[in-house]
C-alpha cells in the first residue's frame, strides 16, 4: 500500500485518546443524558397523538396543571423535529461510544450531535426553546473533551506515539 495512503488511514482510525477515569466519568454522565434525549424523542415521535391526548385530558396530575400549555406546545411540534432530534441522539451515542474506545473521531460525532441537539428545537419552535442551562452544560462537556483531547495530543507528540515507518520498496 502506498505510504501516504497508509499514513492517512492510520491517522483517521488512530486510537489517539487514552481514556482514563476522568474522561470515563464524564462519558458516563453524557451517555445518561444522550440516552434520555434519544428515548424521549423516539417516544414522542411514535406516540405524539397519545401524549397530546393525555396532557389535554383531566387525568394529568394537578401538579402539572401549570405546565400543561407548555407541554402541549412542545409535544404538538412537527414530527420531523423529533425524527431529526432522534438522529442527533444517535450521533451523540455513537460519538460517546467512539470516545470511550479512544477514537478522536468520536469527538467530532459528539460535537455534531450536541450542536444539533441544541439547534433543532430552536429552529422548529423558536425563541421559547432557548435554555441557557442546556447550552452551558453542552459547552462545559465540549470544552472538557476538547481540552482533554488537546492536552493528550501534546503528550502523544512528546512520546513519539503511533509513528509509522516507511516500508522499503521490494523491487
């Protein structure tokens, strides 16, 4: 195989992040949030009519009476939003899986999923979906992962880790 192609493929599929206990703790938190996000959007996609009927009925607990209007607004959104959010949840879960195994590509998938997770509801539902807390938690996770990835990359360069030696041509 050509040396340049081998070098590019090795860099793309390189296990370039060593996952220690700090990153695995953050990944455990991220997987809980991503699973909840994915499950909620999948359930809402499949059962939005039943949820709307339940929220509109009198069987909703009285403690949720104040939130009924907001819940109906959110649940009655376009079904395409929930399908796109489910796909974003898949990106999150796949990115977390790759980061757990040590691949830097997981960070790219996780970033795409997080940005989609925040922006899709804002696009479909407007200014009512601005949640500063969600944006801050997402930024906190992204900054932590990118900082960890960058510092590990510097350490990797210092250790001369994963270097490819050119093969001699057998001619």
